[in-house]
C-alpha cells in the first residue's frame, strides 16, 4: 500500500492513541469501509478520525478546551 509519509505518521499516532497494532487497524478499516480500495479507505479513515477530534466535543475531550465560534 502506497501512502504519503504524513498518512503513515497519522496511522502510527492513531495506533498509539487507540493502543492497537497497525495490521489490526488496517484490517478493521477494510472490514468497515465501503466501496473503493484499501489505500483510499485508509486515507478516508485518517481524515475522519482527525475531523472527529476537531469537533467541539472531540476537541474538548482531547484536552484542548472549548472551541470558539
């Protein structure tokens, strides 16, 4: 699977945060992804993971305080 270095770094960070091995994470992503290939599913997963953290609740839960409107 060819991914940009930043995506690999993001996957490593997700694995550390979620306490899961990379192979397990990739298999889980594949099992829950819709149409498209593995590489695309991984990229979409990474974007969604960090976008969810950027919501007001996710931002607060990550310890960054409340987002200002």
